[in-house]
C-alpha cells in the first residue's frame, strides 16, 4: 500500500514544475539517507535490517 501511495503522489506532483522540484529534493535527501545507513552498517554500527518480501525465512526447508 505504501508503494502505491508513493506512485500516486509522485504522479500527481510530476504534473507541475514545482512538483518536479519537490520530487527531486525528496529523491536527493532519500539517497543521502540510504548512503548514511549503509555506511553505519558497514562499519559495525547497528544498521537497519531490510526485509525482502515481508515473509519469514524458510529455515532451510523446501
């Protein structure tokens, strides 16, 4: 649902030059945040755990 909301808001903002500027700033800030999180995880910090599909791991069974 969150991804769908992002798409709808992004399409709505992309209709105007001001909206494109807002999207650009948001993209830049999000990119910086992700880089900072990766650096913290890389140097032994507590980094965030990302979940792929939202399902629990399969524990080696098939």
